[in-house]
C-alpha cells in the first residue's frame, strides 16, 4: 500500500488516482462526523459533498505532510461546513422536512420489526427518526475535541497516538477525552431515555 | 489497577483487534485475552465499550455505496474541470503574448521598470550617507510616507526618521566625511523641528502627550550622541555641533560680548575677554578659526585670555574651544585700543577690518589642526 505522504504529494499535483484514494480513505470518517451532527441523511450527504469539493479545490495549498495533519485539515473543513449549515438554518423559518425515501430504504433493516417496516409503518418511522435526533442532539452537546476523538478512534480507526498528533495533544489527554466523550454521551442518551437505534435492533435480535 | 480511561482504551483496542481479525476470517483473539482480564472487568467500562461499538455500527453513520460512487464521479469531474480552467487561463495568456509581440515588449518593459524602481527604493532605504546620490531618493521616500499618513502617524514617522538620522551621525564623525556630517546634522535639525511642529499641531490628548514625551526622549538621546561625538570632530564640525546642541536645549557656552584689548606696543600682550553664559575655564582661544595654545581663566564672570599679539592687525573672528569639545566663534568683536587709545565697536558689529590675507594668524596648526602655537603676526 502506498504511503499516505506520497499519496498526498500526488494529490497536491492534481493526480486523480491519489485524490480517489484519499476520498475512499476519509469518506467514512467525514460522513460519520457530519451525519452524527445533522438531523437527516440527505443533509449529511450534501455537506459531505461540499467538504470533498473543498478538498479537491484546496489540496494544492495544503501544507500537511502526514495522515494526522491531513485528517485535522479535512475535519476542520467539515466542522466549518456543519457550523455554516446551522448558521443558515438559524436564519431560515422553522419547517418540517418531508420523509426522505432514500434514507428510509437504506435504514429499513436496522429499524425493522417483524412484519413491519418504517416505510409501511409511519409510527415506527417517526419513532426511529426521533431516536436518531436524540443521538444527534447528544453528540452536538459534546465538545469539538471529544467529537474529533470519537471520529478518529471509532470511525477512522486511528490509534491513540495518531489522534493525539491530529489534535496536537498527548496520548494520555486523548485517552481522557475519549473516556469523557463516551461517558457524556451515555449520560446524555440516558437523560433522553432513548437508546441508540442499533442497540434496540440488537436487543430485538437477541430476544429472537 | 489502571485508571478507567486506560482500561477503556485497552478494551477498545482489543475490540478493534477482534473486529479486524474476524474481518480476515481468523480466530477471535479477544477470547484468549478476556480470560486474563476478567479480574479487571468493570461494568461501566463495558457499557462504554458497548456504546462505542454501537456508534461504530450505527447505520446512520454508514455511507451508502451509491452515494460514495456518485460523489467520487462528481469530484473527479470537478477536478478535471479545474485543471482545464487553469490550463486554459495559462494558455490564453501565452497565446496573447505570442500573437502581440508589442504587448509582450511593453509588459516586459513594465516588469523591468517595476523591478528597477523597487530595487532603487529598497537600496535607497538602506543609504545613510548624505553624499550618496540615493540619499535624495531616501528623503523623498520618507516625505511621501509622511504625506500619505494621518497627522498622528506623521508625527510618529517624523520621530522615527529623526531617530534614524541620529543613528547615521556616528559613522560620519571623521575628517573624511566632514561634508556628509554637516548635511546629516542639518537634516537631524530639520527633522527635529518638523517633528516638533507636527506634534504641536495634534489635538491635546493622550497621543499628543505620548508623542511629546517621545520627542523629548529623542532630543535627550541626540544631546547624548552629539556630546559623545565632540572629541572626534574637527573644529568646524565642533562649532556646528555646538550650535545644534544649543538648538536641542543643551547648556553650551553663549557669549554675549567679545572684546579685544590690543597692546600698546607690538611686543606686548593683548587681552581677549568673553562675557556670556556657561563659560568654562581652561578653554582655548580661537583666532580666525584656528585653535591657539592660550587658555582662558574666569575673572569676574568673564573668560579672559592674555595672549602674545604681534602687530596691530584685527582678527576676523574670535572664539573659544571648551575642554568638553563645545566651541563658539564670532565675528562681532569689540576692539579696544591700548589705554589712552580709542575704543572701536560695541560688541555688535565687527569693527575689525580683515586683512587681505583674511587675518589668519601666522602660526602653523599642528597636524591635528587644533593647536597652533599661537601668536598672530602682523601683516603690513
């Protein structure tokens, strides 16, 4: 596998293969970060597109030489993009969004009860949607550093040292941030009395 | 026992290892590790590990293959478009220049002129010697900078330029740079005067108070520097420097009246008396711009020199060079004849008539030019 430093060099020169490689490597993390912060998948997809378009447009100016530096840069773009989204939304009048068919189609599995699906059962669809809203709200209450630790460790699969380099912190500080992030999330989800949808699904699987 | 955050991290790493191993179709390494760790089993840590796993697996956070594919295609198209735009901009410029050689010549000339003027301005900014041809450019640059600033900034810039001017003086304090020294001293004087005027124009307030204090500091520094330079200077520069010190507010000798009492007989001694302020005993007499060996003594507030005076010729100028290097000279000399004779002049008009030779004492100055052995001879 080609070292990330070489991929970065080639991507800076506009090489399509290198850009694709970076895109595939970082798409899950960036999408996960955004999807955990916005209420619906279509918004998450739109914002993820914006982030990667900015990556393509700005990579030739990037100074980072390693993966941690590149991740930090990309996550910074993602953070600014999400903040921009919330700023714009705050200026717009409140409205209810229509159900997104693509979203439900893909989510049918985890939320499915025997003999019913969110598509056919509107009550179940609303419940699932509300559950995820609670998760998003809880994640939005974490600090930015805590969110970035969770993304780095759980979605990008980095070890503690890489996340530490990404955040410019020591490994012990990252471990403490990780612990506090999960603890806070558990407390916040407990308050909302809504377990993660996937847990609900798993419990049902076990029960069967 | 390890702290909780350490244990949580160990467990998360273990789970990640398991996940990867399972992904590769291997045996579950966590099962072996768990047995050794059961003693450390902590329900809170396990709950957090479970939460982390659920987050990792949450389908809301997973990318759909369709979206991933479409976005990748969109990005590659966007990249190609960017490259095309970039290339066409570059190509169109080259094509235009190739098609119109006159335009490229003009552009080239403009670039050359810009480069040259930038270099000249950059070089001029470094110039400190007032005799350098670039010194004028530097002064012009400073002038433009000042003109383009607000009144408060103008005063600040004036102060800065006065400080810069002061810094150049020590490098010019030698015989080889006499002209440059005079010019630099004049420029310093002008700069300090301009600064004082600019500060005075400012409305009363904190800024004016601050700039006034900075101006006082510049004047104080100038006095210190000029005083230190005095011993290194030749007489004309010492005279000019003393004048500048006086304008900066320093205490320098000020003579209000000079009188010369000529001897009755040509072989007798003449008496030169200075009346004024801050006169210093031990000063040397200056006759027609040359230092004599005669030293003065203070008598009733007057500085008195008794010198051998051959002949009856009247000096063109008289002055004094103090032990601290300050000097003063005047052509307004009151001539008194020997007792019984007439008194000429009232100390305001030079009553002495220069000889065709310019009334120079015939004594030859030493190689340093400061110590002629003294007596002016008469020119008949």
